[in-house]
C-alpha cells in the first residue's frame, strides 16, 4: 500500500503554483454584489424587527403563525434557491448560505418552515427532475403555495440510508409504494413528498433505489401525529406512511429507475453546506445575547464581561464562528464553480454543527442560572441546536466520510 504523493487537504494540486486548492481564494459567486448587500441588509432588519419579536409566540403555539408564513411567501423566502426560470430567486450557493446565516439568527422554526422548499424539498427536482416535473412543481414550491418534504429516513435506515425497506413495485403504468418513513421535517404540513423507495428488490445496494414525487391526497399516503420533541418548537416532524400507495410511472424523478440514491446524495451535498450556514446563524445570535448580558450584568462591582475567564469564553465562541463562516463560504464558492465538494460539505456540516453546540454550552455558562430558565433565547437555542449534530448525517458518520476520503485521496486502500 503506497501513498500517491498527493496532498490530502483537498485533493488536487494547482500544478502551476503547487498549492492545494484549499488555499486558493475562490471568486465570489454573487451575481450583483451591490443589490445583494441591500437584500442582506433588508433581511437583517426583517429578522430583528419582525421575526425575533414573534419567537415566544412560535414556541407557545408550536407553529409559525399563518400571517408570518404568508409574509415569508410574499417576500420570496420559499424560492430562494429555486431557479429564476421557475419563479424562484435563483440564489447561488454562496448567496444562499449568506442569507441563511441571517435568517437563522431568529428561531429555527422560521428557517425550517421555508427550509425544505429552499433545500431538500426542492433540490431533487432542481438537480434531476424532468422538464415536466419542474414545470409542474417548482413554481408552486417557490411561491410557498406548496411545501415540500424529503422522505428518506426509515426506522431501520438512518445513517445506513441504503438499508431502506420502502418498496416500489411496477404495476402497468403505476408504481405501488409500501413502507414507513420517520423523522420527516414538515411532513404534517407538506403537500409534496420526495420519497426514496427500492424499485429493485434483488439489488440491496444504492443502485436499487429510486426517487418518487408523491402528492398529499394520493390514496395510501398518510402522515402521523407530529412528534413531541426536545426542541425546535414550531417545526413539525412526523412519520410518513405508504400503504399500497399508487403513483403514476412518470412520478420517478428524472424518469429513470435506480438513480434515486445519486439524487439523494446531490441533494445532501448542497443541503449540508446550507445546514452548516443554518448552524452558524444561531451561534451568532447566542454570542450576541451572551455579550449583551455579560456587559450589563454586574458582579463583584464590575461587569461580568470584565473577567478574563468570561472573555476567554467569548473569544472561543467568536473564533469558532468566524472559522465556520470562512469554511462555509469557501465550500459554497467551490460548489458554485462546479467542483466536487462531497468531502468539503461533510466537513462544513460536521464542524459547524459541533461548533454551534459548543457555543450554546458556553453561552449558557456565561449567563449562569438565567441561561437555564425557560423563556430566555439561549435556553431555547440550547435545546434547538442539539438536533444539528444528528440530522443530515450524524457527526460520527461525517467523521467516517471525511477520514475515508482523506485516506483515499492520499492513495491508500485500507484492507488490502
């Protein structure tokens, strides 16, 4: 077993300069920087003036109020990353993550309400849908008239997504779907489900999996009662049940069997970068809250922020937030440039989700007892952000993915 001599940082080497791509500055993928700066400024004000004041109401009702959903739709939030030809905002990956970092500084329920449409609920269609499928569904998803959901996870197929048991059997011009999905974000309110099912029962690998579009109201499709969760109030999650659910044969995304797992990986590669940004926004907000509190709270005759050990906590939070932001923007630009960012997307998701958890813990510590009391934003975020290390691939799965790709890039084959 011999190494290839290649750098393991990000794989390929710039032959002219001998520099790993990880250290080459990527061009910004912002279409109109001046206009986008204005967009971000308006978004920042909207978050501060309209969304943050409604957080307690969302927590109490366990839903985003209808008037806010309508306003988010009117402002185009549901269509951020959907191409302009289908009435969306057409955001590049870089634009999407910058906007996500702003939106996610409010309750995670707001970004979750629009997030499936700007992410996993539409991306399969954007990536691999037929022209007819795109024309039928993407304008509805972009407008917010239709909410999407991505139904991959099953009771016995979580981290091992290829173990899914949901079946799709061809019957003339239809497929008959049977199975159960679990932990599906927005399932109770979704109108369109991207369902991963096995079309080839003899092939237990990823090649036997296909992706289907299933509309709510299709006989045989039902959703369970929303789970009672540790956090993320206002973001409904439930099971999806398929019992002899018949869908037209042209419901397969892309019109071809056996491509579903590849489609799912395309979706997740982008979504993991997006989710990393959605981990960074809450960390920014929590640090803002902690700094304000420690500068105003006095103990031993001086602000709590005067104490060096508290300053160390603040410094660690800020450093990790800035590191996550830089990593996410770099990866977003690489994706926009057409590069394979499979490993980088895992790195983003792994680092940002773990970073957010560490920031949450430090901020509770800085607030003391106040940070443990229900009703304070940091107490809510502490519960909400715990999920980030679990969905879209657990931290441990990402560690394995990153290590395996790093070893393979170095030219080694383990087990040989």
